[in-house]
C-alpha cells in the first residue's frame, strides 16, 4: 500500500474514532474523493485494533476497577461495587447496536448508506443535535449516577451510528448530555461502549477474512495499527483536556462546515 494512503487511513481512524465527528464517514469520503484503492478488510481490522489499544490504555485504571469489582461481586451488580454495575451497563448499552448491526448486514444494501448526500445530512444534522443537547441539558450527573435506563437509552441512540456520518461517539455523547451527564463523563462512557463494539466489528471482519482470504499480518498492517494507536491516543487526551475546560461547540462547527460542504457538492452547487 502507498505510504501516503497508509498514513491517511491511520490518521483519519485514529483522530476521528472517539471525537464526535464520524470516523466511518471520513473513511468513506477518503475513498470517494481520492484515487486510492480500497484498503481491504485486513487494513480495516488493523486500524481499529490500533484504536482499541489506545482507548484501553487511556481507560486502564477504570477498566481494571470494572474487572476487579465484577470479580469481587461475582458479577452480581450492587451499590458496593460500582465497577460491576458499569460492566453490565456497558453490556446492555452494546446489545442494541450488535443486534441492529447483524440485521443491517443481512438485510440492507450497505452501498445505499455510503452516498455523499446521506453522509452530509448525517454529519450536519447530528452535529446540530449535539449542539442542542450540549446547550440545553443540565450538567448535574456523573458516571457513578448511571442507571439501567440510561444505558438502554444511550444504547438505542448508538444504533443510529450504523448510518455513516452519524458518529458513534457523537450520538452516544448526545444521548448522555440529554440525560444530564457531565461532558467528560459522557465522553468516558462513550469510550467504554466503544470497546465491545470495536471488538465485535473487528471480530466479524476477521471471520470474513479467515473464510474468504488468506491474509497474513504484514508490515503495512502493523504500521497502520501503530499509527492509528498514536493518532488515537493523542486525540483522546486532547478531547478530554478540552472538555474539562469547555464544550462541544468546536466539534459542532466542524460538522456543520463539513456537512454543508458535502451537501453543496452533492446537490451540484459546485458545478
């Protein structure tokens, strides 16, 4: 693979996976507006694995507490072990998107979801929705206030991320802000939800590779995984630093500009 394409793929995945701007939408747009060949399933897995390593390292202490509390409580949720409760909330919040993802894969022509027009509307529309949630919702709840209803609501919102341009992180943060959670905690729970989602998606792609392609780990895949990890860990730290001090407005502005540009192109205003 061309080095420029390798770096671009890794950078786009790493920088946008956990920012509320839609990584899938950006990756599709890269293929639409450049002459780069399709990166293939193996490369998709590699760059997602890089993102997975990044979020696990960033949330290591939180994830370790979840594991310890779950073991200590025998995986029975109770008030004494908040980590165990979070474990089950993550499971509950992930189930809807896994089920919906299976149904979409089986019964929907995914090419219909890759149009520039649709991606433009999703980037623009859900960017505005994030702005509304961020400005109108009260900031009165922290991650320890999470309940089963919150997990279900955020999980159902996450299903919308199957439409490219929506942004998995963006829509889950939007839902959490509507529920009144603090910005940093909305981002943290969104990242926690990403772990099983990325594992599930990468596993499905990995199975498909195993069944239809005989692909060994190459230098390109390892380099892409490393680059994706570096870009991703940097973007996470920058986002969390920003949210500690301010709001989601810069991400909303970026989405409005990008979405508006894509729509003007799609409707022929550039011709």
